[in-house]
C-alpha cells in the first residue's frame, strides 16, 4: 500500500505535467506588445462528429438521425450567417474536420455541397488506437482510405499544382503522435502524416487533456526526426523570409491565462475552445489577439485558430444561434473602431497565408488565400 508521501508526490507530478505549458505562457506575457495588430485571421476547426451522443461514447447515433442532424446544421448555418461578412467581404465559415472512421457517403455529400456554397471546407479528423494501440501501417491505411473518399466528394487540395492530394489534420482525443494516454499508439504518426500528404496539424491546444505540450502559441515545423514519439514537442518557429521545408506544420490555437476571470484561487485558462459553457465573447477575442500566434517578422498578422464540436448537442445552439451571431457582429464593429481587419478563413486558407508570410509576400493576407494549396475541385 502506498503511503501518503508517495501519493502526494504522484499528485504533484501529475499537476506538473498538466501545467508544463504555464512557464511559456508567463514568459510570453512579459513580451506581448500592447499595440493592436492590423489583420486577425480566424479559423474555426470544427471537430464534426454527427454520431456523438453525450454520455454514450460507445453508442453512435443511428445513421438516419446523423443525416438529420447534419442537414439541420447546414440549413441553420446558412440562414444564420448569410449576411455575415468579414472586413474584406468573405463569408463566415468553418473547417469541418470529419472523422474518417465514421465515413458515410450520404453525410459527406450533404456537407460537401454546403462547403461548395462557400461555407467551409472538409479536412481529416481521426480517432484511432482507442481500444488497443494502432500501428503505423494501420493509421496509414486509414488516412489513405479516407483521403480517397474525401477526394471522391471534391474535397482536399494540391500543393503548388502537383502531386498527391493534401489535407489538414486534427487528432481525435488530442493524442497526436502518441502524446497522450492511450488513443493512438503510433509514435511515428507525424511521419505517417507527412508521407500521406498532411500539410498542417491543427490539433493543439489540447488543455486540459494530458496530451498538451509545453510549446504554446506558436506556428512551427517540427524538429526531425518525425518518427519519434510526440515530435511536435519541439520545433523551429516560422519566420518571415524563410520557407518551411518539413511538413506538416503545427498550427496552434491560443492557450493562456485569463486574469479577468478567476476559478477560486487561480485565473481561468483560455484554451480556444468554443462551447456552451465557455461561449465566444469580446473579452475572449482580446485574449486570442493578445496570444499573438503568428510568424516572426510579420507581427501585424495574427492567426487565431479556434476549435469546437459542432455536432455535440450541448454546444450546437451556441455555435449556430444568437450567441455566435452577436459575437461576430461585435468583433466586426470593434475591428472598425480599432483599425483591425477581420478575415474568416479555412484551415487551408490559413496555411496558405502562413506560407505567404514565410515567403515574405507583401500586401493584404486576403491576397493569399490560395497561395500554394489550391482546391482540387
């Protein structure tokens, strides 16, 4: 039997692992400028899981009800945000990271039609290794199979006009490259992603999941080799006038302390998730801006990658209702007052603008939505 001292040590180690990103957050806070940036690029990574039933993780919703749920989402989304435009006139949109292990042609057809009408794009989400650890060959087969299925629906992109289809990725259960407890099993996952055409990973931040790493609020390329476990723990921050050579890039959303809210003794932790419990607000928008996720040497472009679970019935009304609509109008009005330009972008468009910054392109980021990665259809 363990004594109380041993238990205390274990609890202390667990707490340290959970907040290993905190020193970086405090350090970054010391050097954040108070000046407002010029361009804010907002991408919403929607972990789009039509089968989800809260409290019943092993009981997916029947297919007919999934279809109804997706059709309702599409209809409501298009009506709710029909007149919402960013500072340059582009539509509000989501990037739908659809789970490959739950592919259904009928559902993807509905979603692909929605995206073809300018409401977003579809990329790859994957839950694997949930029952037993996966293998490199296993995850490679899953990715290639789903990549082909998405291609059949007119999705995905080509890099620089040549080669195999490219995709963005979000890891189910956040355990990218076996970085968490379970839910993966493949140390070399980043190498598999590279081999199968992934141009960028949009999984992070994962707080409060134990897969959260210490490197936060950055856009970077991993230090090789990609075959080691959690190779994304370390990497070279992207800088202007230096093109990245090792894909996938890691594109993180904001993770920082919110000193305007207190959870008992400690400040609230801002992890860029949009939920009913933690809806989007102007206060949160200012925090996302203050995280200053971007490219070194291009300080006036701020990349805000948010995430949500649109098909979770607990959050759907927040994402499609007055809360989101009013928030978007609020930030657009704030942008006019503070000389900020808001850009609604997909994951692919955000990656293109990142590439353009690294190539030292000048002008508005609006000009670079299709810079290197161009839609196949």
